[in-house]
C-alpha cells in the first residue's frame, strides 16, 4: 500500500513576523487622551444645556 497522506511543504505555516521595533514620531500619553475625551464630553453637555 502506498502512503496516501498529503504532507505540506516545510515552511513557516502562515506565521507572519511583524517588526516590534517600529517607533512612531507622535507620542501621546494616556492621560492626555483621557483628558481630551473628558473635555469633549463636558463641551457636549454644555452645548446641550445651552
């Protein structure tokens, strides 16, 4: 009997390597994002009241 199994070629198996050393030129601290979101919410509330 012949071997009926199908074998895949030896490769990376679909794994993708992403570069972890990517550095963005724009640095934003998390506190700034939270402060901006709170400011937008406060302005929205003020606009609805007025």
